[in-house]
C-alpha cells in the first residue's frame, strides 16, 4: 500500500492549513509586536500555513511562539508550539526521535487543558512516526488511543480519516480482513459526511487490496469510482493513483489497450504533480505491456525509465532508512544512558543506607554493585556490537550491486536490439530482470539458502559471459556432503569476489578465462572457494598504475571482512574467515563459514 494515502490523514490531523500564508496575516504579525497570547496565536497560525509552501520556515515560528508562550506562562500556546515543532521535526528534518519527544511534551502540557481534539490529533501523529519506522504494534497502540479519544467527539470526518489510516496499518501488518473492515467503515462515514477527498482515497485503497489479491474486476470497480470522484473534485494526486491502479488491473486481465491508455494517462498526470512513485509504477506497467505484446524496443525504453526511477527511489528510501537507524540508535543510546544514570544514583543511595545498618548488608550491596557493573559492561559490549552490525548493514545497503554492471547490462541489451538480435536481447533482459529481483529480495534477508545464492551467482556469470562474447567459462562444484537446499549463508557474500575475478582478472587477460566456485564441508565449516585464471592481483594493480587508475581496497572486501567479524561474534567462535591467495595464474579466494542448516 502506498504511504501517500496514509500521509493525507495525518496532515489533516496536524492542523496544517492547506491555504497559502496571507499577506494580511504576515502584516498582523509585523504590526502586533507585544509579546502576549495574541502574538503567539498569530505566529502559530502563520507557521502552520507554511506547511504546503515553505516548510523550512515552520521551525522558526514554532520556536518564537514557544519562547513567548513560556515567558508569559500560557499553557495553550506552549502545547500548540510543541506540536508544531513535532510536525517540523517529522516532515521537514526527518528526525523521528525529536518529533516523538515534542509530541509527548505537547500531550503532557495538554493534560490540564482538556482539549480532546488536540489530543487525538497528536496521538495520531505519534502513531504515524512509529508506522513510518515499521514499528507496527506501537503504531496500532497510539491509533487505538486516538480512536478512544475521538469516539467521545462528534467528528465524523476525523473518524473516517482515522479508520482509513488504521486500515492502511492493518494491511501493512499482513491483516487484509481487518484492513478491509476499517476501509468499509471509513467509506460509509465519508459518504454520510459527503467528504469526497476521503471517499476517493478509501475507494482507491480498497481497489488496491483487490489488485494485490489479483481480483481485477473488483479492483477496477472500486478504483473507477475513486477516479470519477477525483475528476469531479479536480484532485490530481488521487486521480493519478486511480489511473495507475486501473492500468495494473487491466494488465492483469491482459486487456493491453486499456492498460496502455491508463498507464500513459497516469504517467502524464504523475509528472504534473511530481509523484515519482506513480511514475515508476506507470513505467513498470508500460514495460510489461510492451514486453507481452512483442514491442521490445518500447519495452526496453520503458524498462530503462523504470530502472532510473527505481534506483532514485531506492536511494532515497535507503538514505532515509539509514538516517532513521542512526537517529534511533542515538535515541536509544541516550535513553539507555539516562536509565543507567538513574539506576546508578538509586544504587548508591541504597548502598549508603544499607552500609549504615550493617557490614554484611554493605558487603551484599558491594556484590550487587559489582554484578550491575559487570552487566553494564556486558550491555555496553552488546551495544557496541549492535552498532557495528548496523554500520555494516548500512554499508551493505549502499553496495549491493555495482551500478557499473547494471549500465553495462542495459547497454548490452540496447546493442543486441540495434544489431537486430531480439532473441538474445530478450534472453539477456529476462536473465537481468531475474537477477535484479533476486538481489532486491535477498538483500532484505539475514540468511538465504545456498541454492538461491548459487542461482544468483549463475545468473550474474551468465550475463557477464554473454556481454564478453563468452571469453570465459564457469562452473559450480558441490562436495558430496553439500545439501544446497538446506544450508543457509548470508546473501551477496560471494558476488563481490566473482565480480573482481571477471572485471579485474579475466576481462584484462588476453587468454580464455575460467571461474570455478567450489563448496565443501569440512567438519562444522562450509568452505567456499572462488578461483580464476586471470592476470592476478599484482598484475591488476600494475595495470591500474599504468593507466593512472587509483588503487583502492575493494569496498566489497571491507564489507565482507566486517560481516565475517560479526558472524564470529554472534557464534562466539573463530570459524568464519576470509583469505585471498595469488596463484601463478589467477586468484583463489577462500571464505569459511560455520555450517547453518534450515531445520
């Protein structure tokens, strides 16, 4: 489910006005210089109105309003300023830890003010932040709190909006029945309230559920209703979603003419509103339509546009994911330090009292302190190790597949088409798409089956062999005791070394090349060898020096060394290792891993 639907409800809940800041409001702020509640209200109203125009200025007005409200001890202004700071930290600075902190401060101040509308809206915003970090149980907890407060008010629009968001959450939790129940309740309320904005979005959401379930006629029926409402209200972003979902639904029914029509309309409208997510889906639909109708030139062009947008969105999402991990780590670290300090102070007080009573009690307190200190050191080591795991995950996210390989592959496909070799281009494109799908799926897992890793490596080597006119051969050898369908290994562990063998060893060699990948069981250890007959590490470095290419240590090797260190830490052993041997002709990379079975 696409999160833009979810955001819509939260923006309404945050009281951010959709109208641009008026000149009269700005003039009133300049004219009213007295630091009183009226100026605080003007600053907050103006700050909220900047949400759709100048978000980067919201924090200034929130801080100024907070300063004056605290100076005059006006609780309402303080609570509202805290909420606006939370909105700014969440949507502008992408800082969920501080956003949650200020939302909770706002709720605390609001306790004595008895403003249920403010309370449920702030609780809904906290739920969004937990949802955005995929903390679904916490998000559901705060949505239920918001719903409990909202049920006491006569606010049908807010209730419809909240039910839509809860339905979104249930769907992403893998509970489509609960999601559909909330969507239907939201649809009924929005129709009673004649709220076309929410009604259109809920209809799209229901249609998307049916689309994912491959119930295409039902999906078309609901999405068409949402599209009609969006057209009547000139709601371009909702209409763009409807067009994309209709295209995918008709594609599922193999109605290619309708699918192409809606995909093109959705693409054009998505460009107008600047929505990259729907542009990407439109290109994906067009690529599939052209592929299935034999229009390979158009399919390749559409696929290139899809890949370009996909890489951009993945990069943005990964950066956001990395930033959120770093912020969450800092938030947890600060919280742990504060808790540890509180525990330390409490322990000292108890020790003094106990020591005054008796020496035995003092000795007991000493033993308790020693144990706590030892536990604290152990926790510190665990925290440091988790930080290393997080750092390695971040680096691995950035280095999953060499962009040079992706562009080489796309150029190779284009070259085959230009040379009128559609069968080879189609074969290459199919293998390339399968490899990209496997890389994206496997990169999200901690461990995968050895057979899946071999499939990915085989696809990669087949593509490189085709691109290099079969200048090298390859084979995978499994020892007698290797059960590839039941042995687990970390994903993408061997690919950097296979890539080095081809790019820096065989590709630079004038002779026919060969890559051999061996898997053997040695006791409780899985040994993986990648051998090639290329020019070798030393000759590769000398060649780079002649070409004035800087010699850097491979990022893939660095990441693999960190991952092996983590494996040894987790298993509390030294079984995992990485060794690189330079032979007379070529290189031999040896990776040892503890044997892990899928049962």
